[in-house]
C-alpha cells in the first residue's frame, strides 16, 4: 500500500514517482521529460503510509497539548504505557501488571526490555518523573495535561528499576482511568537536556530531538509541514504494519479530501459532512465513521439570571430539536444526547433519553421560572467542532422562536468560548454565561466529563454551582468497587440531566476518509493507531 | 535634495511604517478577546499554572510596559517564542521564507512569460481577434479572485485530470538543485516543478493580466512615436523594431512595476499558500491566526512589512540612480 505522493528527500531513496505519476507529470512538464530515466518504481513505496491531519504538531513535547491530532502522531513515537480500549478499560503494554495497594497507591510493573530511540533503557524513574512533571507546575518542565487528565493523581515514585508507585487522592478505579489513559514515559535525562530554561519548555526541531519508546522513530521533521517515521528496530513489541509513516496536515477539509482523491494521502481525519459524498463517489476510497466520545453542549452558568432557574434551563433544552439538528446540520453524523457523556463511557446512563423538542412545555417552563421575556445570547465558536457555527445558529433560532424568550447568537473565536469556560461562576468574573463547547471524555470515565464543570471544592473554573451534583461526583471519586462506582456515576449523569446545567446537544461522529483496502476501524476516543491497521 | 538625502528620507519613512505596523499588531493583541495565558495552555489548565504563565510571559505587567518590552525585543531582533511550538519566532519565520520566495518568483516568471508576448501581440494587432482575446484574458485575470482560481485549478487539473498534485511542497528548489548537482538526479526538480505549477499560475494570474495591459498600452504609445516611423523608413525589419527598440523602451515602467509587485506578491501568497497548503509564510500566518499564536503572527506580519518596505526602498534607489530628478522632486 502506498500513496502516490512524491517525496523530495533524496537520502530516503530515489523513490518519489511511480510510472503512473510520472506519465501524468510528463503531460504537465513535458520539457523535463528527458529526466524520466532517473525515475522508477521502488518496492519501498508499498511500505509507506501517509496520514493527513488537520493540525500539525509543532512541538517535540508529547505532553505539551491535549489535542487529538498531536496524540495521533506522538503515540507512535512515545507510546502510551497502557492499551486503552474504549468501553473495555486498560490492558498491559509498557506496564505489564498493576495492582492497587489499598492505601491510595497503585504499583505499576514495567517491562524490562523497553528502550528509548536514543538507546537509553526505560526505567521506573523515567515514568515517575513524567507523571510528576504533568501534575506539578513547579516541577521544572511543566505540562498542562495533568490538571484534568491526571486530576486525582498526587505523585509517583520509583520503587526499583521497573516498579512505580502512583499515589492518588481518589479511588483506585478513578486513578486507573486517568493514568491508564494519560501516562506516558519520557526519558528524564533527554527531557532535561532539551529543556529550554528561558522558555520553560522542551524544545527542538530536529528528528533526533524526538525520543520515545514507541514502535516508530522520527527520521525527518519539517516544522509545520511533515513528520516522517520509520519502524524502530529495537522496539520491544510486534512490528507495526508499515515501514514508513508520514504525517502532514491541511487545515481545510476540502484540501484533505482532494489529497485523498488524488492518492497523495492514505487516511485523513475530520472530514466535514458536506465533503462525505465526494469521498463516497470516488473509486478506491471510502468514509469510515464512529460516534466519538466528544459531546457538544451549551453550559448555562446558574449564578446569574435567568439561568439560576432550573425550570428555565430545562426549558432551553425542550426548545431545541437535537434530532433535527443532527439530521440537517450534521447530515446524520451525530447522536442526540441528554447527559454529559456518550455511550461507552463508564457511568453512561442508558435510561436517560435526550430532551425531545416540546415548544409548549418549554414556554410553560419559562413562565414557571418567572423569566418570561428574557433576552439571552449564545456565544459559539467557528471551525472547532463539526459545523459548530451552523449548529449554534439553529440552537439560538429555535430558542428565539419561543414566544417568551429572545435569543441571539454570537459566533466568534474559540478563545472567547475557552475564556468563558475558564472564568468560573462568580458573576463579577465572567461576562458570558451561555456558550457552546465540546468535551471529549478521552479517559473513558464519566468523571473526566463532569468534575471540571460541576465539582465545587478547589475548582474555581467550574461552570455550575450545585451542592447535590458536586457531592454526587465527589462521592463517586471515593468508591473503590467498580460496579458501585459505575452506578454512582450513572446517578451523577441522571442528576446532571435533571438539573440541566447544559443545553445538551449531541455526540459528534468522527469522520475519516481512507483507502478502502486498509483494514482499520475508527475508535471512539478519536485516536488513530497504525498498529491497529492491516494492509 | 541629493539622491543620498532622498534615500535617507525614504529609509526613515520606512522605519516609521514598520513601527506603525508593530504598534498596530501590539494594539490588536491587547484588545483582542481571550487571556493569552489560556491560549498558551490546554483547556482545563489550572489557575495556578495560568498565573505562572502570566508571570513568566509578563502578561501581568501594565500594557505600556508590555509594549516597551515588545518594541525593545523587536529592535534587538528578539521576536519571542511561539505560544504553540515554544520555538523562536525568528527561526519559524526564516525557515518559511524560501517557500514564499520560490512561489513569488515562480509567479513572476509565469507572469512575464505569458504577459509580455501577449501584450506585444495585442498591441501590434490592435482591434483584431488576438487583441480582443488578450483584452478579455486581462479582464478575467484581474477580476478573478485567486482563491477561486486556485480551487478551480485543483478541481480540474488536480482531481479530474490528475495532472498536477493538489497541494503541498515535498521538496524545496534549493534541495532539488542540490540533489541534481550532487547525484545527477532530476526527479526532485521535476517534483518541485510539478508541485509549484498550479500555485504559481494562481498567484501569477492577476500579475499576468496587469503586465499584459501595461505592455499593451506601453507598446501602443511607443509604436506611435516618430523614431518607430524613422526606423521603418530606414528599412529595419518590423520584428526588430518591435522587439529591440519598442519593447525595450516599454520595459522600463514594467520593470518598475515588477519590483513593486514583488512585495504585493508576498501578501497575496497568504491566500494561495492556504489554498494549496504551500508551506510558506502565508500559510504559517494563517495557522498562527487559527490558534491565535500572537508572537508568531506578529513576527510574520512585521517581516512582511519589512520586506515590502525594503523592496520599495530598493526600487526607489534604482530609480533615483537612473533618474536624478526623482531625488530632486
């Protein structure tokens, strides 16, 4: 399998053009046809796989940003410590075995045959240092990931060469979801060597600046353009399916689709619904999609009117036709939702149906709330989520159609939404109480989808102030029994549905375009793993 | 005023323009919504970490202090670090210059190769079908938005005909030439040519139309002058008169416009590079805008302003040396 993509890097072989591509190019540049003798097919092309992302990871630090596109690249270089299967839990990978000690710690046993790309052995100290770095801003090389991804983890310590003790403040079950998903191993010495003290970051832009234990190592890196990986010969695990993997990026869905149509790429992510037909009508490529773990909703901060009324918040939910929006704006690539998380997430409550549009009930509830005649404004981003601006316009329009509520929409930069989401619930500290945002519950556990929004203690960034909901979440964090904890999380989702802290919208689908001969099923957690493919 | 004083004045004016651009960029950053510390960190970053970043980046300082620090950095050539990649902005700008220059030069070559012959034909065959055709081409070229033209070229020649790739730049010109010289392998050069053709046509079309018009009008003016009649009366072949004498005189204002348009091409490349995913300064600027990477945005905009001003001063200097009256005006 290969893309018909040209590669201009001489050191990797004169294998850029196959015969078909050459004939085409000869039409375009006949005057240079005399050089054709230099060109030819190369069997190595069959071993190259090209993935076009929507954002290029312009940093060598795998823990610098929580961005799906970044993880798609970094996980092949740095690899997760565990295999995470959405809806099933975690499985051994670099960590062979783990056991909760019952005292707020879990011991992780590492494989003893794992080496970094620079030849250093992986040690427990590397893992402990990486975890500590992500949870402690004072640790020297800070990473922002820890706050949410490792929220309950309080520290890690190397007990011997291959054993790490992870400490946490909540239940072992919650901690396992967190470190099971977010834990990575960085070579401590390498990180310190590459630490730019002035900028307080791990920096570099050369292929050798990347140094993980993953099945692929970086052989070429052109900032903002392309990162080329090749199989790592000393990898401890199974050989991945392609010798060479190239990641590039195109911000435009249409550009990514054009690359797929013209054989320049083999897989592309984030295809917009309006581009789906183009892919489906092209020979050799196809659409694959899956309902993701990313839910889209509109938080309503309940410390200001009219959102301090539960009736009003419920009314907003009854005003919106989620099913219609999914069908029309998303062309069916989504599922209406009535709780903060999606199916497959631990604690998802199967008994909760999405709010069904009922304009009469919505208007009655508005009257009941005492906020008849309210004027509200919905702030929404553009280009962040699947057709987000169009979704927000529909939502605002449907609310505006209520007899007793007026709603405008303001489409703006995602930064405005992000700020609103960070601003907390003190009315003196925020200006936007109603906005649209998406949240991917990538740990696979409800806690990740609710605690940042709803828990009260030590959480100035929360978006909703409600003791009952907060207590329910805090209680779940202390339950060790997995079944009991799941039931408590289902209760959290039930309360969150009833109290309507959000206008619940939908779970969006991840839409991919791919060569049809590649065997690969997209994952709910939005990650793309080469090792999960077969040619 | 001497030529020297004229140039000093132009340079000082250029400095003022660049300072204006720097100030406007800083003001835009200051008034734009969103806390920069939030932008630099992932969603959900802790308040502690946000405060730490604010302090490290000087974002808790008064605006005028931030402005002075910023201007001082610019003067010293320190554009800061990209918020997203943590790399030095200067390095991120410099590494993208070759791609943009390649595109601008290729577009200029496309423009010259098409527009000069077309303008000559149009002028020498006035009111004939060839003239009407060239005029129509010029009108279309000037009127067509280049983002639309780029998309149409991708659709027709990239996707439907499969003749050209739809975007990207797998190899740079310098690297391709190096490969040719070192290994005797021309494939990279062919690849480069194949990838740059559609972006160059897209970026160069407006320019082509403009030069075609200039060439035509200049030739028409020159062809009516007495020296042309005298040359013909002396028995010089008409081809020699047109191309050696008339075209040469017509070229003087065209070359001036070419020089000035190079700066414009740098700006126009933003759209073309985005459409073709061509990794030049324009695409990097758009990427920086999307994620509101202000230091990178500022660095690129200031660089483009410096390039634009420098090219203008260079053209003025050539003009002043050729025609001393320019300095006296």
